[in-house]
């Protein structure tokens, strides 16, 4: 077991993973304010958009307008999902700093989510990767269902390692190990990272945990123990995946920050500003606030001001 990292990068995926599943359109102005609040809070990477087919994910249709509307914060990278060459053209035109190509550790999920096999997805990503290198933007790879698949069931670490190798070969600067449906438990998370770190540096991998079974914070801690120092989270725990029915949102950013700061780990992020952002977005879209730390802090601050605590 290693010492815990002193600094952890928190990648905020709320504006993309969090909002992609909303049934009603979220106005561009709300998305823009959400992203601007998150960058102002000090988040070093905000996944702001997805240049995917609007027929597949209607909520991400206005991604170019969102990118055009945000105030660029100097310390923040703005990342976006890109499934193919067409998405890459739009992403570059919108000025993204990091493109995220995404595949899966199970063939069944790749077919449902991106309508092709894992091998075909890698071929589609080749021109995206080449364009990213030519344009000098960062390239990140994301591997869904790395801890279990809603269609296939169990996913062996060897299947994740296989996709990590292919993404490394594409030239990905970093790779996300994603528990899309939140079924992973700490030992399973450690087994996957122990395997993937044999073929790709741990320092360039991230944990992307959904909290469906309430395991996400424990999984963050388990991954920290192996030296993983980048985690994805979603403000107020928003989200779900349209192609993984029943999966809930990502682990809440507020809860991850509360854990990390409590462990003495620096993130450079202002927890209070993120909690206030969670309150803003849940009120704006009429959703419950799924961050335990966020709700507790809002109640505490309201009580300190003599206001009745409200649990939205
Ligand atoms: P397809 O239907 O096989 O693609 O979809 P196609 O090439 O046959 O094109 C069909 C139509 O889509 C055409 O339009 C294309 O122009 C258009 P038409 O001629 O019918 O009018 N099209 C596009 N439009 C805009 N932008 C594009 C684009 N590409 C094609 N980039 C495709 C294949 C990959 C495009 C589709 O399956 C897709 O967009 N899938 C995205 C699904 C998605 O975004 N899922 C959620 C994100 S992944 C996730 O949440 C997991 C993650 O959080 C990690 C985790 O937790 O696991 C990252
Ligand atoms: Mg996700």
C-alpha cells in the first residue's frame, strides 16, 4: 500500500455526464452558468460538452453554443466527448482543450452506446487522435463498464486491460476507468487498477465512479490507496447514462472534496463554492441534491444564519 497522494485532480463531469440524462431540455444559459461557477470554484478540468449525435443524446445538442457562451477560466481545461471524425470537427471549432474518446470493456455496451464493436470504435478514434495531436489538444480515453456491464454482467480486468492497451496505442494522454453502473466494490476496483497499471502508468489513469450501490466514495479511497490521483465526480451527484438504465449519477463532487480535504489531500478546489453550485443547479433543474456533504453544509450554513434548514 502506497502513501496517499498529496494532490488529487478532481475532474468535474456534471455539465456532461450529469446533464446528458435529463428528460427536459436544460437551457444553454443554465449550462453556461453551471460551467462558469465550477471553473471559478477552481476545478482544473470541467467536462463541458459532448459532440455526439443529437439523435442519440438530445441533451448534448447545444454543445457548440455552450462552449461559445462560457467565460474561459485560465486554470481550467474544458473537455468534451467525441465519438468520431464529425464530432471532432465540431469540438475543434468550439475550442475544446481536451477531447475524450469513449469505448467500453464489453462488446454489448459498446454496441448499445456507440453502435459499433470495440475494435470498430478504436478505428473511428484514429482520425480523432491524429487531429487532436495535430491541433495540440489533449486526448483522453474513457472505458465504460470496467467494473460490470448491464448487458453482459461480470467484466474481467483482462478485458479492461485490453482496451487500455488499445487506447494507449492511439496515443491517449490519460485513461479513465469507469464504473458506469456503480456496481464496483473496493477490492474489485483495486484489482482493475492493479491490472491496468501493468500496461499504462497509474499517474495517467483516473477513477470514474457512479454511486448506484453507494460504493463510490469507498472506491475512491480504495483507488487512492493504490496511487490513483485523478477522480471524476459530478456536482450534486447529478447524472446517469442514457444507455445504462437505472444507473444513478456520479459520485458527488462535494462528497469527494470533503473526503479528500479531510484526508489532508490538496485539490485546489473551493468546497464552499462547489456546494453553492450544487444548490444552484439542483434548483435550476428541479432535481434533488444527491450530495450528502452538500446537503449537510447547506443546512449548517442556513442554521448559522437563523434560517430553517432546507433539504432540497
Ligand atoms: P450511428 O447512428 O451509428 O452513426 O451513431 P452514423 O455515422 O450512422 O450517423 C447517424 C446520424 O448521426 C447521421 O445523421 C450523422 O450525421 C449523425 P443523419 O444523416 O441521419 O441526419 N452523426 C452525428 N451528429 C453530430 N455529431 C456527431 C455525429 N456522428 C454522427 N458526432 C454514434 C454512432 C457514435 C454517432 C452514436 O452512437 C452516438 O453519438 N453515441 C453517443 C452516445 C453517448 O453520448 N452516450 C453517453 C456518453 S458515454 C457515457 O456517459 C459514459 C462515460 O460517462 C463513462 C462511464 O460512466 O461509463 C463517458
Ligand atoms: Mg459516466
